[in-house]
C-alpha cells in the first residue's frame, strides 16, 4: 500500500486513516534524525543524493568533473533511445480530438460536442471564470496567481526559482541562447548558406506575434546580441519577452483614443520604434512621441524602407547601439 497520507485517509476516513498512517510511519519510516544517529551525516547526504532526480549536476557531484558528464551523456542517450523505441509505433488518441468525437457521435453532433468542450476548456482558464467563481476582488487575485504559476521564462520566474543572483544569471543565459538560435548565423551554420537563409525567414515569420513586423524583430535580435549583460537584463521587445505596455494618462487617452501604447524596443529609458508605412500614422506617432518625451524617454525611429535595403543594415545596427549607449 502506498505510504502517502492521502491514500490512508481515502481508504479509512480522516481520523482512522491518520492514525493508521502514523502507526505505519512509526513502524517502517526512517526519520532523518534516527538515520543520522545510526549512520552519520555523510551517509545521510549520500542517501539523499541517491534519491535525487538524475541530472548533469548530480552526475558531476557523484562521479566528478571528468567522469560525471560522460555518465550523464550515456544515461541521457540511453533514455532518449528507449523512449523512441517505446513510442515509435504509438498512435496518440486521448479521445478529445475532433475525429474521436465525430466517430463516437456522428459528424454534426460530434462537431458540436467537440466545440462545446473546447469552449468550456477555454473558459476554465480565462479571467472571467475566476471572476465568476470567486468574485471581483478574490477572482482577480487568484487569476494573477494562476498567470504567475504558468510563467516559466520571465526574469521574475527565474529569480523566484533560483534566487536573485543565480536566477538573473540563468535568465540572461537563456536569452543569450535564444538570441543565437534566432540569428541568421545559426541557420546558415545548421543548414548551409542557401537553405539557412530560407529556413531563417520561415522561422522569424512563424515566431513573430501577429501585428509585429518580422524584419523589425530581425533588427532587434541583432541589436540585442551587441548589448552589455546589464542592458540585456532590462531589454524588451516582441520575440524576446513581449513588447512593453505603457498606459496613457487621461489627457492622452482622449487625444489618441486609446488606453495604452506598445513599445517596439526598449532598454531603460531608450526606445527604438520601427516605422513601416503600412502600420504607422504620423499624427498618432507625433502624439506618442510627445507623451514619451514628457516622461523622460529618448526615442530613435528607424524607417523600414531604409533598413530593408541590405547595404544599410549594418550601419543602422551601429546607429542603434550608439543611441542606446549615449
């Protein structure tokens, strides 16, 4: 029988389950203090290490700097190969696909039930669900907690998990890796020059959020790679960690007929805006600049028609770096 407390409670009820669980634990459990008393602290640490999830760090700690990485590679490759063998002929079907519903209920009814389930699922993880279930104040609070629990890649998430120093270091390492994997150099190195350029364009098109210019993200990644560690830590743009949102005051809300503005690229108080005739409105841009300048931001605007010409790209990247470092 499982020694988990909840298992005993489910089987015997709360009072009797707790009593039986405590008896079981007393008879068969090995408390830390008792183990250390009998075998010593070194034996306890060795025992704890043996129970940890297998990882590169554990292998290095267990086998040393030289043998540790070798052991980790062996185990990792063995696990990957066994997983491939186990699932190479597997056809995944959890009963929730449109095909499954239509096979079970017929074409029309199956589609309606499948659509209804997806709508309910979307509602379950929406802010409205939390407001309806817990009320305005408590619901808003719980929804924010839910969003934080789902956040795995922001600086705040890394700091929470690893501490301020180590978390910041790991966050910057991740972004450095992302910058390399989102560069044309990476794709050329991986696929060859001709194929790499095609694959790179497809990749940028795929990862760029709707409404954001693909070529602007190419520029921003090139700038990001040339920033200092401190600058990278406070940098924001679409493909890296989403555009920063700045809310307007009452006067500018009325003048611009909107509640907030999204910043294309931001490092501290330096903002770079990528202007494309298709998306930009000169009147709104002037109001936008006026609002930001009044709040001590400095702005550099890059014209798409100039940057998109291959011979201008390097000079514009240098111009952006000089602007940030001024």
